[in-house]
């Protein structure tokens, strides 16, 4: 891809110019954007870069392992794997307001990055995989008075007191362009084609209080759903698909017993940039297969519903 080869050269020069001989910390979220940013920056400044995978305990099933192996085995880029789930889950205890969750998570990410910056003997820069839609959605709604829709942690959610300067080489790009750049940089197709995953992770897919137990329940349901989507050959036709664990219990019946358990909602949308989205029209047989499997296999869920809301008026995530 000529354009992306050109973009790659230009950005590499810009990154070198911006950071000089300073050290840079790059947070990996498990998504495509931060991975592409990290690989690009590594190409520009080599071992001045330290990649940190902040495992907040809010990842999908198997995701942490996949990211760690991509960086260590495929690229041989050194990666610090920080398991800080007690810090995140501890701080989220009792927090139910969506913006409060995002603010806490954004601030805690920065605390972890700053600690890591000290660890490497001082880093002046923090790199992020911020994209163009993140920039606009965090700033204002279609040019009107500045209304924050959601404080995306990798933009609006950063605390003002942050000491590090930002390196955001993907700020002008849309998702499809980041994927093209990822291919240009040699990221495996399976990684480049990944659905977007938000920085706050499962926390914004668990309305109400986030606990380790609820994360575990959600991870299992989500994994069943994604497995069925892959088996049906639908993964690449969908922009994002995920399960949401609702803070609602309903009555059900299993064999001879009455159950009283959580409801799980399934979301799947098509989109080109995440700014607008349409629901994915699964056929009824597919949805009932997934619902049956989740109720049978995931302890703690006894009812499954499908979210039929497009964006707008809904957002893709539930919080
Ligand atoms: P919404 O829910 O606003 O999401 O329609 C649009 C796209 O952005 C992702 N998203 C986030 N990504 N940090 C991120 O890195 C965040 O805080 C965040 N919130 C939403 C969402 O998954 C969708 O792709």
C-alpha cells in the first residue's frame, strides 16, 4: 500500500523528531490501535521504547496471553506485563456511575505508566493509539457546544496533572487506515482483523458494580458468543460483537428447579469507523443457539437478550 508506506516513513521521522533521545512508555490495551502504535514507534526509536501491557483484570478471555505472545514471539519487542488487577478491581468496588468508572480507570492507567516511567529511569513521553474518532467524540458533538459524550480514557479521561507528554502517531487515522498500516508493518492478519476493544475493557460492559466474579461470568458468556460467531464464519463481517452483563436478575427454570440469575445482553454491530453503527441481523437460529449455550454453560446467567439499537441513538458500548 503506497499511501501507508509513505505514512510510515513520515511518521517515523516525526516521532524521532518529537522524542529525541528521551524514553517513551507505550501502553498496550490488547487492541489493534495500541499494537500498531507500539510497532511503529519501536521502528522509529528501538529500545528507547518500553511497552507495558497493563492487565487490569478487565480483559476478554485469553486476550492478555495473545498480546504478550504477539510482542514477545512475533516481534521480539520487550514487553512488561503488569498484573495490576487488584488495583483496578479494588478501586472499582462500589463504583456504579459510568463516567466515574472511566475516570478512575484513566487515572489508574496513568499511575501505572508513571510508575513504570520511573522504573526505566525516567520517561518523558507516553504513547497511545488514539484515533481520529476518539479525538472528535471526546471533544464535542458535531461541532456544537462542547458536550462530552463519553470520556474515552485514551483522550478525555487523562488527568490534568499528568507529567508525561503524549506521542499519538495515529491521531489522524480512521480504523480501516490503522488496519492498513498494521498490515504494512507486518502484523499478522488475525491481529489486524481484531474487533476494537475499549481501554476500560469489561468495566463498561458490566453496568452497575464491577466485581471479579461478574467479570468472570461475563468473560465466559462473551467467549461462547465469539466462538459461535467464528464458527459461523461471521467474525469479519462484524465490526464489534460482545456480551454485556446486566445488573438485573430474573426468574427462570432449569430442570425441576426455579432459578434467579443474571441477564446477559448480546451486541453485534456493523460500522466503518465506530461513529455510526447498525445492528448485525443474525438469523434466529444462530441467536437461539448462542442463548441456549450461554444459559447451559455459564453459571450465573439464566436469560439472554439481543440488543437491536443502532448508533445513534444508542452507543456501541453500553456505558
Ligand atoms: P461508543 O460506545 O462510544 O464506542 O459508540 C465507539 C467505539 O469506541 C470504543 N470505545 C473506546 N475505546 N477507550 C477506547 O479505547 C474508551 O474509553 C472507549 N469507549 C468506547 C468502542 O468500543 C467503539 O469501538
